[in-house]
């Protein structure tokens, strides 16, 4: 019957109404939770921007507020998840919601952000059909909400998501119990609500539950919930000044539609037909959603001729909506229309719909690919990526074609030689046995050459396979690098853009402290962009084998001190830094290139500073609590005629099996840490060109220990 596909479009308006109700009810929710969670001015600005549907501006403001310290990293990721979800970029939305859900919870605000993000992440996973994963997200969130006596509405909506997942996984008893609890909680909120908002929320929740039972063909359960739906509509009919007529007509029409489909599913055809006659004469029954619902009933009832006529009216719906050529629209509209015409015996109409179906299916596949490409374009210019991939594939195709031609020519030549010698041997067989032996010898030589050529061909094929795998891995790593660089550059650029707009506004008066703070922010983010560009320039030279000229005669301790200062590790508040010098190393001189040697050690120290801090966690004040700080130690030691700079930290460490992989370009073992994945690559390249090296000491297990030799 494909009820679920045909009813999806009917729910679009209700989804919009739910979003509006949630936004309008945020103030009251804020009042309920004010005992535990404080709503900042920045949150109010972001909320107003979201209500204005300017989600690109929401992303820009989120970056600026986070950089200025007005909101936490956890809260910023929550707002990014909201913005990307409304922009239709579901993968990006899920990425940021997961960051919030996986982050440590240290305050009541953190718990608030976690509850909101877990609820929305579970809904995204459920809609995509990943029911088990949705349960893994929702279950701990429910436990935390229950333990902290969190928002009642959040609890009910999250529990409704759990019930839907359980129902689709065949856990009928558990789903029914959760649905009853959802109904109890949402009805409690609806009683005595003069604004009708909580009552509308209760209707939408019951609507969700009824539809989930219809979609899974549990029509006996659905019948019970249609009765609950009716009782809520009776309460709403006596509502106050906010009882808008268009919502009443919409809810009543959907209730009748569900009752009609439920009766038909239970085999109560007479009752279903009576509801159909009633609904067909209403305003809802002649709306877009109503027409689609009535067509679903006619198909289920086997009234194919009437269904075909109804689908003719639905052509106007398609034109009016400007429906995109998606696979969902094909399944909801074109396939049922085709079946209705076939079953009704309208062969010409069925043929026309079938031809159109073929055209639209091709367009749908193209449209789906274009939608995916549009989502990735928010991170990087995909045109350049596509051109690069196309060039790589063309180059690989060219190589395969050349190899095929060469192999074909070789086979043809060897086959011709083989035939030639065979014919020659047969002609000389009667004349001389000796010449036959010579011909056989030549034939054996030819076979040997052919076997050798086949062996070489197999080797070439293996090399091509390895090259193809390396090209695919390189493409994936470069894509990750480009995404990271795009995010790293976009954040300071947004900040620079925001402050530039502030200082260039006419009649804008700024006091000295504000102006100095703006200048400092501009300098910091300008230096950040400059640092990223410098890393890109260093990366372009990373594969060079040219030896760097070593014209500087300097103290080793001077190189170490300069690198510590350049890396910023001496001023980092989240760790304790100590530099130790072995006997004899304090006066050791290096014949090296001062700039390159300092840069090498700076990159290694910067790596230690970054990975001794918890990813995505708030910075805790530890000035008076050194026991919580991590530590980094740099020790200078002589090893024969070479100097060793041993950098040892108590951070997250590196698995032994990744000891060499981390020096490859763009490699990041933990995606929750900021960075580009090229620091250690550049450090090793510089060290080796200076006659030294950078290696990971895998015997150390307290964090990570890198040994820089010059």
C-alpha cells in the first residue's frame, strides 16, 4: 500500500508548525529551566537569527561568538548542528551534533546542550532508518534527563523517538509502553494550557504515534490512537483565542484520514468507505495532502479507476509545488499513478506514465548527486576537486589503454612469430630432420619469451593496482586536508569580517579598550591565517630532497630556547613545560641552518602542546591547581657527534602501529583535534635535509616521545 511514502508529504506543514511552536515556546521553556541554565545575550541573538531563517548568518555569528568567548565550544557546535540541519546539509548537522554528544559534561549548561543535541541527533538517525544507532544515542540521554529532572517536553519527544525505533525493530511491547508514557506526559502538559501550544504539541505527538502504527501495519493499535486523537480534537474545539481555524481543519482532516486507512487495513471496508465519502467533501479532502491521502485509500481498496482519475487531479499538485525529481516523489506519486492506470485497464495512460517515469528516474539520480555535491560545496569548492579526480581517472584510463595496446601488440607479434616458425618447420619436415630441430629450438625460445612477457604483464597489472589504491588514498587524504583547511581559514575570516563591519559602521563610537581589543583580535586572526598559509608553502616543499645549506654555527641550547618561544609552549596555561640539559649539551655547538633547525623543533613542540589538551573540552582554570596540568619536557643530550632534542609529553599518545603513519601528509589520528595533519611531515623533511631525523620512541607509554636528531 506504500502508506508511509504517500503520507510523508502531508506532514511537511505540521513539521513547520512544530518548528514554529518550539521557537515560540522557547521563552517559556527557558523560564522552566532558569533554575539550572542561564540563557546568555549571545544565545538570544543566535535564537533571533534562527527565527529569521538566516542560517548562513547564524553560522557566521556562531564562529564570532565562540572566538570572542561569548559562547562555549559545546554550545557553538550545537548551533552549527541547528544551522546545517535547516540548510539541508544533514551530514554536517550530524557531525556537529555528535561532537556535542561525545563531549564531556562538566556543568548544567553542558547538560542542557547535550540534551537538546542528543534529541535532534536521535531524530536524524531515526528518519534515516538507523534505528539501533538512534537508540544508542537516545537511551543515555533519557537516563540523564530523568536523573536531572530536565525539560518534560524534551523527555516526551525523545521517548517518542525511542518508541518509533522499537516499533520498527519489532519490539512491540516496549514501544507500546513508551508510547503510553509519552501520552501521559504530553497530556499532563496540555491540560489547562490556555495558549493551546502544549495541546498542539500533544496532537502532533499522537499524530506521530498513530502514523508509526499505520506504517508498520499494526492497524489494531492505530485504531486505539485514532480514538485518542478524537478526544484531543474535542478538547481543542473549545479552545481559546489562539484556536486557529486552519489548524483545526488540518488536524481533523488528518484524524479522519488515519481512521479511513486504519479501517481499510482492518478489513472494515464499509466503515472506511463512509469516512472516504465524508472526507472527500471537506476542504482538507480537496487540498494537496487530502488528495494524496484519498488516492492512497482508493489504491488500497482496489478502486483503481477512481484512483487513476484522482491522480489526474494530482498533476496540478505536482505543477503547483514544483516538485523536485527525487526518488521519494517517484515512489509517492508516479509509481502509484502507473499502477492505478494499469489496474484500471488504461493502457495508453499507463504507457505515457511509464515513459515519463523513465525520464524522471534519470533526472532523480542526477538531482540526488547534485544535492550531495551542493552539501559538500559548503566546505570546499568541489569543482576543483572534481576536476582533479577527473584528471586522475583520465590519466589512469590512458595508462590502462596504453598497457592494453602494448600487450595486444606483443601478443600479436609473438603469435605471428609462433605461426611463422610452425609453418616453416612443417615445410622443412620432409627435407631435413636437422632443420626441424632448429625450428623446434626457436619455437621453445619464443615460448620462453612469451612466458616472460606474461610475467612482466602480471607485474605491471599489480603495479597499476597498487598505484590506483595509492591514488584513491591520496584523494581521500587530500579531501580531508582541504576540509580541515577550509574550516581553519573560515573561522578567522568570519571574525575579521565581523570586526571590520563593526569599525566601518558610520557614527560608530568605540572606547579605547574596545578598540584595542578589536585590534588584538584582528592581529591574532591575521597571524593565524598567515600561519596556515606558511604551512601550505612548507608543504609544497616537503618532498624536496635538496640539502639545506648549513652556514650557521650556533649553540644547541639557543635553538631549543628559540623553538620553545616560537611554539608558544612556554606560555600555555594547560601544561607545565620544563627544559632539561644533559652534561656537555649546554655548550654543544651545531653547524646547521638556524632557521630550518628552529622550525623543525618548533613543529614538534607545537604538536606536543596541542595533544596534551583534551579535545573539544572547555579550558579549565588551573593556575592554582598544577596537579591537574599535563606536562611537556624537552631534554638536550649528546649522541656521539649528533645532538638529540627529546620532546616527551603526557598527552593522548600514539599507538605503536602508527609510528610511521603519522609522518605521512594530512594524517590525523583523532579528528576532534584542530590541525592540518602536516606539521610532523614538514618537521621530518626539514630534519632529514639537515642530515638528521625525527622519530617516535614507541617504548614510551606515558604519552608521546619524539626524538629530533641534528
